[in-house]
């Protein structure tokens, strides 16, 4: 007789069932109604935990094998296709339980250390151990995910043959991290960006800009990129291959820790080094490389000493000008420096959003994984400017009921799985810190799934405290699971007012907005008024710089000037790199009161940032298919909205009578705005279908001999189902246009037109 062995095992198993059931409890009702967890627990446990030990009596409520099998049949019916996944998840949870426990223990330790205000160095060591345990858990989770038989080599072969993209300058051996998009990849990318613009810029009423790629150093000095956007690298002394120093040292120490002979003392030493990697300067890194005898992981050759390497591509702007410039590593700074103009364009009102699509450049030390890590890439970025005291969004209710997978900090530190919840619930519980951030997370999820990202392989992971910049309030990454693991594709961050403050401080230009007060208030005003005639006589050509600088002075700056006059009778200022001395007769300091109806605020920023190449790769991998019973026929099941071409036009044979109809169809499709491809090659119709499938064309029109008869009709084939209908030629361009824009669906077409069978072979 089957029975449950102990109350303790039941409880632990119940928790695992709860975890693995969450994704299935939000499916549509009817056949896939969520089943009561306790009954499922009893059923699975009864079947999985059989015992030959008849000395212990089964607990009350245990089931016999006949009843358990009956319950399993009910479950299979209730959950349908999801049942096998549930059973697999149940088994996986038992394997993962010990790893989850280790992560939770370390996460609890880190929390306690922060509460007890333990020295930062000890907290960092604990976080290193926490990250290592999280990594082990995630790797095991990925290993236990049922295989979907994805063949990356086969997909990459298809991408290369059909020229979606390929390595740049390949006839000269290629350059790592640079890729060229071919006709199909370029069309797909263009459609992706077009849909992004519709989804965000048009639907949200955003202000789009197109800023310069080449940017002067002063901009990136203010943003912090010049000082902080660099890494240390080491070079193979024989082959010249480069590696990022901190990553290589970390990997080397982790390898040493994993060796059997590694003592606890040594392990703690290595953890201490890893925890301080971000703080090491060039000299200390060099010492560590020598201490631990780090060599090239690919050739075992000796390495050079670590050297600083800025990830921005530098150049000089203008011949002999000496003005240092960089190719932008992100598109955001162009929006920030144009904030004042954008605010004026928006009649001075908050909130508003600015968007930009463009190229960015990062001189990666070791680019890898195809489109995942490259040196030149396209970004779609949004900067949504808000009143920092009001983080609501007027359209939040439109996404509040959206269900999606979140991986909050608490679950990460407790060793739990990502959770399926709604945006409204996550914001209500404080998991997502604000409605406006929750709104953009929801809109991002809607966009990604619309363009072809598999929702079952999509999650939003919250940044842990040690990952976030000091100024950030909350950050989430949209991560897609691909064959390389979980890959960050979109970042959604609440950056507070940091960026505008940096540029305001550096440029001395007030990047602020005005906010109407509910009631006017009396305000003390202290201002400095330059005496232009006196300043002009003394400083001549420097006078303009001085007056411009004084115009930016706030109350605290003016009081400093006043105190300096009282103490020393003069005040020194820096203008255009010169130190100039002001005397009391050159300025007038005024103090008075005035009634104000508005106050100045520095807006906060919500930033969704999309990496186009990474998302495209995830879409391609999630939609790669192989035909049943024909392993050589591969295709991409891309949504019509981003498919490179929406339709193919295929004459059944080379019969010249078909040509006028093919030409007419091509003309009408163009007029309807439908991108299409005409294939009049001599191959069989089945072979030509296969070719169009490989470049993801969702629909195909075939002109055959029946098309020559009145009324003129042709067949329309759908790529994924292989089903065909016959319809009047005059109606087909409009049908395909509607299908491509999601105005109608393929089932709608099947219900309207008669099925046609044949021609596939």
C-alpha cells in the first residue's frame, strides 16, 4: 500500500508543490482550473513515496494505489499539457531544496549583519558567499529544466545561411564584437524598432530625439563615465588575447576554492579577495595576480600586469583642436543635456517622457556569445521625468491586473524561485517601489511578449542592494532565458534626480521644473547682482563668463561670497579655468521677501533601457523550430508584426501565364504597405515554401492554374500550421495587411474562407 511517510516530509513537499504550481494557477479558467494544492500534494506524494516498510502504519487519510491513480487521471485532465511540467517541477524541487536552504541561511546572515552594522568589509565577504550559493542554485535550476531539444548550432547555421546577421569584415578574418545585419536581419530589426515606437513613443505620447553619437569629454566627465566607465585588463604575452582582470582573478580563485584540497582557511582568504575586487587599484591587482599565479585560461601562457582600459571609444573632435571626445556608450546622456529644451517644448509640464533610438559603443575587453555581448549595438531608451514626490501614473490601472514573473530581492536571498504575481499586487506589497515603475515594467512585459519573447522564459529580476548605484531607488532587469542562461535584455530603473543634478552641477545651467504650490508662500530671497560696468572694465573678455557663473548661484553660494567679503574683502571664483578675484564693488547682494506661487524641483527619472540585439537574439532562439518528421526543415515562428517579410508570392511553376498575376499581386501588396518577397525560381513549391519558412515569412500566396480561371483566386498558406485557404486575389493584400498588424487572426481567416489542401509537397 502507498502512503505518506511523515508529517515533516509532507510539509516540505507541500512547499515545493506550492512553488511549482504558481505558474499554473494563473492560466485561463475552464479546462485548466487550478486544482486544490493539498489534494495534488496527497496524490503525488502517494504515488511517489512508496514504502516497503510495513511495520509503520500509514497516517490517517493515506490513499490506496487505486484511488491515487484515479486522482492522477483527474489531474491530467485538469492541467492538460501542463501536467508533465508539474511532475517534473515536483521532482526538481526535491533536488533544489538543499541548495535553497543554503542560500536562505546566507541571505539571513547578510540581513543580520546589516542590521547589526557589522563592518562593510565583513558584509562584502558574506555577499560574495551569497552570490556563489545563488549561482550554484541557478545553475542547478537551469540544468533541471526539461530540455526543449534546442540546437543552437543548427539555428546559427540557419541564421548564417539566410544572412540574418554575420560577423563584420569576415573576408578579412572578422572582428570580435562587431556584426553586420543582412537583408532579413535588417528588416526584422527595422520592424522591431517600428513596433517599439508604436508601443511606447506613439501610444504614450513621448518626445523623440536623435542626439549626436560623438560627444565631448565634458559631458561624460559630468555623468561619471570618464572616471568610472573603465576596467583593468590583462594580456596574454604570447597571443595578445585580452581578459578583464577582475573577472579572470575571480574565476581563478573560484576554481581554487572548488578543488578538494582547499582548506577552510584558504577558502576564507579567497572569499576576502573576491569581496574587495571592486576596491583594488592597479598596484594591488598586480600583486594579487602574482600571489595566486594567474595565467591565461585558454593557453596557460603568462599574462601582462593589469592595465587600466576605458570602455569608451575615444577620439579628438576637430583637427588639432585638442578637444577630447567619445563615441557614446549609451543614448541617455543626449536626453539629459536637452532636458531644458524638452521641458519648454512640453509647456513646462511634468511628467513627460523623452525617447531615443540609436547606436551605442562599448570597447568590450572580451566580447562573446554572438549578439549578447558586442562592441557596437542599438539601444532604445526612455527617460520619463516625474515630480519626485509623486510617483503615480495615470494609466497604472491598465497594467495592474497583468500577470508576470517577478524575482524580488527577498526571494533571491531566501533561495526561492521567481514568483508569478500581478503588477498591482507587487506594487501594493511594496515589492515594486512605485506605480510609475510598475507601469513601465508592465508595458515592457507587454511589448516583449508581443514581439515574440516566450513569456515562460521571461522574468523581471530585482537588483540586490549591492548591485544598485547609491542614487537608485529601485531597479529591475527583464531577463530572457536562452541557451547561454538568463540574459539581461531590458533595464527598468528609478534613477532619482542623479543625472540632472550631475549635469546641473557641471554646466551651471539649472535643469529644473516649476511646480505650482497649493497655496502661495512668503519666501526669503538672497541673490547676487553683478555690476556689469565694473566687472567689464576690470575683466574685459572674461566678464561674460563671470556674469554667467554668478547667475547660477544659489542662496548658499551667495552667502559664501558675502562671508568672504566680510572676512577678507574679496572672493575668488573659477571661470573658464582661470582664478579671478571679485571685490565688493563688483556685485550687489540683495535680501528680501517675496510671495511665490511655484517652487523649483529637480525631476526624478524612470529609465527603461532596451538592448535591441539581445532581445532580437532571444526572440530568434525562442521561435526557432524544426518540422516534425523532417529534421532538415528549420524555420522561425516569428510574430507577423516583426517578421522580415510579411508575405511571399510564389507562382506554382515557371508558366509564363502566371507572371501578370504575380506582378499584380506584388503591386497591390506594396500599395497595402505589405513587405513581401517574390520567388520565381525553378525549385519545387515545397522547396520554395521551406526557403520562405527559414526567413520567417508568416504567409505565402501561391498562384496556380485555378488562379487563371474566373473568378481569379489564389491560395494563402500560414507558416506555423501549414494550413491553406483559397480566396479571391483582390482580397488577399488586405487580408495579409490585417494579419500583419494583428487586426485579425489566422483563425478568423479560416472561419471566413474555404480550406485548401495540396501543394505543400
